[in-house]
C-alpha cells in the first residue's frame, strides 16, 4: 500500500481552515457585487449568542454562517486499589474550543476543534462538501465512524463521565486523517445510512511532529452501515446515547462497522510508531489490524439502551521479527503484547426524567484472544453506575460515575468521578 505524502499535518489542516474561511469571504463579496440593490447590511447580517451554541454569526440572510463555541469540564477523580495508594486528581478534564461554518449555496462547511487540556490540542479540522442533501464528503482530521457507536459521540455528549471501557481499550480519541463519505436515505419509513472512510491509519496527528516524521505503515479502510427500521431519531437526538429529546414512539438503530489497517504501529490502530516489527531483511513489517463492531441503540420516552460488541484481530504476522537483525522471531500469541486483540462487550441502560435527572447503568467485559499476562487487552469485567443532572440540556450538566473493575489478575479497582460541564 502506497504511503501518504510526507506533509506536516498541522500545516495542511491550517491550510484547509484558511481555504474554508476564504471561500466564505469570496462568496460574501460576490453576493454583494451581484446584488447592489440589496437591503442594508444590518438587515442581512446578524450575531447571536445562546448558551451551548456559542457565538453565531450569519451573513446574507443566513446563507453563510460562522460560529465559535466550546466547553470546559472541571472535575475530580478518585481511584482506589487494595494494597496501593489512592489516586486523586483535580483537573480540567477537557477544555474544548470549536469553530464551524457553512456556505449553503456553495454546499461547503468546515469544523475545527481543539482540546487545550492536551499538550497537542488539535482534535478535528476538516472541510466538507455536500453534492446533494443526503451525501457529505469530508477531508481532513475527523472523528471517524468506523468504531463502536459510543465513539461516534463527541466528548461533551457522553452518557457517563467517561467513555465505556470498550471504547477506552479499543480506541484512543477516535480521530483519523483522510477522506470520509457519509450518506443517509429513507425508503418506506426506514432510514439507511452507509458510510466509508480512507485514512492514514496512524490516528490523530498521524504525520508526527514535522515533515521528516513520515506516515508509518499503509492506509486504513473502513466503513459503517446504520439502519433505522422505525425511522430516524428526533433532530439532535442522534448526537448522544441518552434520550434527551424523549422519543414519542420507539426508535432504534442497528449498526455494523469495521476497518482494516494495513500496517498498524499502535495498540488500537491509532498509533504513530508506538512499536516496530521487522522482516528477515530488517525492513519494517507491521501487522495488519482488523476491528469489527455490531451495535444497537434504542430510545423511548426517556429510556435508552445501548448494546455493543467488538472483535479485534491481526493478520500478516508470519515470519515477523522483534529486532532488525532478525534474531528474535515473534512467538505465537506474542502479537497480543503489541495490539489489543480479542472480544469486548458494552451494555448501557438509562432513563432521563422530564426534569433532567438521568440514572444510568453499564456493564463491560473483555476477553483477550491469547492468554498472555502482557496482553494489551485485559480479561476483566466492570460495572458503572452513573447519575447526571441536566440543568440546561446538554450544555450545562453535573455528572457522577462510580465504577467497579474486576480484572482476572490483580485486585479490584474502584473509580469515582464527578465533573461539571459548562458549554459556551
């Protein structure tokens, strides 16, 4: 598989953002030149602020839009394990700043998202074009849809204070750099949403620190198919697993997703040189990494059910060596020390009242493919109890989660987390 060009990611993404802003500016200018008798600017251009939606600018009676928003999540985490000192953290778990915009006539949109709680804050930066209403083609760094359903939701829209353990063990941030095609159609009341992606296969900021740090391995090919047998959810209710919009009738979606990473260099297929393996001649010989997901999300009058199954496997591991001199061959099952391999399950149920009180429960379990004490994917089960108070929709909320994690080897781990989310 041909490697992607050696380009510094941050520079390319900045170019995308500049291109998007330039497109909007040119479109605005053209509109003014073509319509000299238009109404005064005050009547056409507006600026509004709403909690959760941020600052919104619209031009030419809404034909062009630019928005600035974000959120912060100050919180506290306590983790206790018998025989070990407790871990206590006071922190801003996430500090996000977001920019978005669209040009309706030109069918172009863009989105940039940064997390300043990270040393490398860039999370998303993409430009999209919609040739027709049902199809969107995006290019850039984007939250991919080839993972489990919970990984489709942004960090401010989670049902619990943290992502499920399935998501944590088989994904990192869920961001990829590449081309994404999303579509949605409806036939006889049934919603069908096929999606496909071709990405670098190295996850977020996949080209490393600079142009000399080239893409590693080959490309990653993946896709997802979602079917809504009883029609789509209410507008906005597809953005989270919680039934915040309270569906009047039963609605559910069944999804299948999968990906093939040709030459993975990270434990979940989102890494950039986390490890290297070699062939008999001392050349890089990275394994191919597969992930397969099946999930179901149902909602009805405040109740929600999310069920997810995941399987991760590796191929291309014959005659692989641990060193360039080809003196240490990869032993059977040893690949599990480099890649997260095996089966995982996640079940989440919840109920949110009309007053914004949400009661949630989840159960997670994983079984590694190989019995290996050094396996990336551990044999464990975990139960999480969550409580959330939504003060102003998803924009202002207080979340608490308590988890009991039972590994097959070692002591039980207890985690308690509380955070307060404030959206701009």
